[in-house]
C-alpha cells in the first residue's frame, strides 16, 4: 500500500465544497482499500424525494451509527456532526476547489450525467436555484471554515486545492481515476 494511503488510516473523512469530487475520491479509495464508503448526502436526504432532508435526529443517529464502524471512508460535510466524526477519524482529506470550478462541475453533472456516485436513490437531475445560490454564496464561507478545521485537526491529512493536486494524489496512491 502506498505510504500516503497507509498514513491516512482506515477511517478517512473527505471534506470540500459541493461538486469538488468528494464522492468520486471516496469511492475510489474505498475500492482500493476495501473499505465501506459512506456518502453523507445519502444519510441526510430521504430516498425517492427531491432531496428532502431527513429529520435532524434521524440523520444524526444514522451518522453516529456509521462512524462506530471499525473502518470507513466518509465523504461530505454536514457541520453539525463534524466533531464526532473527526473524533473517530484516522485521516482527513480536504478538496478545496474554487467556487467557479464547483459551479462548473455542478452544471456539467446536472446537464450531462445521468448517474453520479453518491447520488440519493431516486433523486432528480435538474438545475436548482437553491443549489446555485448555495454554491455561489455559501460555498465561499464554507471553504474558509473547512480550511480552519483542516488546519486545526491534528490527524494525518492531505490538502488538495487544485485539479492537478488531485491528479497527483491519485497517482501517488496508485488509484485509478473513474
């Protein structure tokens, strides 16, 4: 196993803005390491709805049960449960792509892709004003918060701020890009 992967351990958190590649990286790492991947969007939203959130208590119970597993890769943010996730994590990866790239990826995925890793079962694919506002207005604030969390977390970690750094990480870890 490449040293970069061994260093991150068997409970890896992947943070980053919407549409930054968290789901794809998590699935690729999960396959390489034979570790279950948990997509927080799938825990947070009810299946076969138009991204309707679960009640907070139900989501937190699912999250807390998931992090009790011995090994996992969790992708997603959901700030309300970051502390307990980081308390169990052995490694952290921050994908810190720009807001412009996040917006471009959202539009490309929504318009051109029929399936996506980490999708909520039965979800619909269409451009949504709420998501556009989230990416353009909330994401820049979140990026700063994730950077602070990353800086203050004493776990082994990797910072991937550009597509080139992500590609280099895939090569270093001997991961096959989907």
